[in-house]
C-alpha cells in the first residue's frame, strides 16, 4: 500500500495541477479573469509540490515527466493565453487592427509547447533553466487582471492592444531564449551556494507584501536579473 502511494502521489498532484488549469480555462472564457488567475496560482503550487514529492519519495518516472509537461501545457500555456485573449477583448478596439491582434495571445501556448519540449530534451537544464519557465510566464500574465482590479489607474495602460501585443512577443521570446535562469530547488542549506535564491525569496516577499499583485512583474524582472548575475559570477570563477 505504501509503495503504491509513493509511486502515484506525485502524479496525483500533477493531475491536480491539470484539473486546476482546466477549471481556470472555463472561468477565463466566461470573462471571470480573477478566478482564472487564481487557478494559475493554484496550479503553480501543485506544480511545485509534485516535483518536491517526486524527489522526497524518490519516485521519478518517465510517465510522470511527460504528464508534468502535459499538465503544464494546459495550466501554464493554454490558460494564460485565454486570459490574455480576454484582456485583448477588454481593450479598446482599433478598427481593422484589434481583430488581428487579439489572436496574438495564442502565440503563448505555441511557444510554451516549444519551451516544454526543449526542457524535456535539453540535458543542460537538469539543475537550472535555459529560457523563462512556463510557470513564471503564466504567473506574470495571471497578475495582469489582478493588477487591473487592484489599480484602476493602471487599467488604461494594461488594457491597450499594442502593450498586450508587445508583452506577448517579449514573453514568447523569453520562453525560448538561451538566457540561463536559476532553479528554486534547494539541494542544500549552504547560504553561499543559495544566496541568489534567498535574495529572490526575500525581495519577492517584501515586494508582494507592500505592493501585492503589481509586484509580480517586478519579481520576474528581479528573477532574471539575479540569474544573469549568478551566471556571470559563476563563469568568472571558472578558469578559462
């Protein structure tokens, strides 16, 4: 019995990630973007704990790896694209332009699929990432409707078809970029080896505490910046 639980628990958590993403898509198409955004956050929690459970229980499997990617494709690829599409629809329509720009939102699942396929076959990404992880991209997009709800003054800037188009193109580029980004997996408690992870968690906690959802894009920017600094310092220490 314990062996069966050990074997199937990580996959069950992954299925919860997928289920949450599917529910989020329903709410997104109904125009309830706040609930859809929270569904992404919930999926992110499940996504974190399925990997943690797999490592703690030592129950890695190829089926689990494929299942994780399929779940991520729905929760962090399709769901954020539907949220973005609905944001396009809420933006002021520009004759002859907006109808075309609206569908730019669905570039997100395309590049998310490329990102996930690349991750599954790239041996360089066992301890870190190359390109922006799909959950980080999804969380940033999920923050947009929550920022609009929280700050009416920012709605004018966010609900702009040109801003949304540029954002989609930038995020798609980051998903498949060659930018090295750190993983939040703590293999040990050594402060020096994990200092950038601790800094990211510290900055994130402070910013979210004071600025709530509007801090999310800033946190993503800090994540990328700290990762680049860490890579630069690591490369400098390697004898050339």
